[in-house]
C-alpha cells in the first residue's frame, strides 16, 4: 500500500476515535470560500472567480508584484486565521512564537531550499494577505455585493532559523469586514481532516463543503457536474476531466469523513442526508 494512503487511513481512524472538540482540533473556515473556492493551480492574470448557483466569489491581486494565492498552503493558512479569529474574538492575530511552531500548526514540516516548504509558505502568505475578496449574490429580484481585503495589515518576519523564538512575532490584522464575516458565520471543520488531506487542494475544498452542506441537507439532491466544475474546478477545460479529478478527491474525503453518503447519479453527484462531520456548536 502506498505510504500516503497508509497515513491517510491511520489519521482517519484516529479521528473516528475522538471528536474534534475533545481532541482540540475544532477549527473554522470562511463561509464565502466554502461556497466557492480559491485557485488550485497558479492562476493566469490578477482576477479569479468561482460560481456556485447565484453566488459568485472573486479574488483580486491588489499589490503590484504579488499574485493570487493558490494550492493547499493558503487553505491551511486560512483555516488557521479563521480558527484563531473565532477562538480569540479578535481581529489582530499573532502567528506564533516561531516559524517552525506555526508551520506545525498548519501540518507542514519546515524545509528550506528553492522548492522547500518555508519559501512556499512565505510566498503564499504574502499572496493571501494582500488579495481582496468579493462576494456577489444575484437572482431575479435582487443583487447583493460585498467586497473586502482579507487583511488590513500584515507584519511578516522571516528569520533564516525557523526554530528561533521570541524575535519572530509575525502578526496579521484582519479587515473588519472579513473578521465580522468569519466570527458571525464560521463554518466548523476538523483540523485533523484538513491536515490529512493537505496534499490535495480539491480534496480540502470538497471536505469543507460537504461537512457544511450536510449540516443542513434534508433531502436527496443531485448536483450537475457542470455546476460542480464552476464551483470547484473552473480551470478544468472539460467537464469530464473535472469529474474524474473530483471523484478521485472524494475517495480521499470519504476516508476521513466516513459517514458522508454520496452516489454518482446520471448527470451529477448525488448528496444523501448524512451526519455532518462537525456537530453544530451548542
């Protein structure tokens, strides 16, 4: 059996034995980025958009020379930011005592070199905290527009020694609009599941969406593949290519979220009412 699959199975069994809250692994994500998702691969241009029915989420690069975030790192970083904002009820967040400790919180192992995790974290952190997010809801009766920066300010100290403590003190101040959206409408997730799925941005997106969707789903629902492609994989040229990739990602999700009940329908993915992976807060 492949090592990555063995690790995923082991982590999923550990999750089944202890609830996220009891394990100190209860986390949160932003609602807008649960309904529609960030780029999986390096995007072309400075604007990126995903669509989920009447809802559209778009991201814009706002600082010259800094492009849009993509891949797994900004997703893990966003989950940390949202979790800390809900936990502390404060928009000003300290990223940790040291870079290595912060990276462990994200489920990352600090490695240097051109393609190491440290330079990738630096790059994606700057991308995430400098971009702006816009959410639009439009139907026949109304149009609702909301836009904001994720962060008003970020101070990022990147020491060559990732284990050095005390002097790192990197911090981010969330914008008021983003902070209010996160603390007023937090989407619960199991941080252990995010770390287990960290090799696949598509699996991360599918997990967060499914545990949210199952929290209110009350009837069997089939979602067309074309609609799911707009929501999760608009960069896939053909619907059949997206379908193939999404089904592979769902196999990983089902390992960590074993109670989810999914079927492949004639025209799309069938969601059956299932226990949500994280119970609503009391």
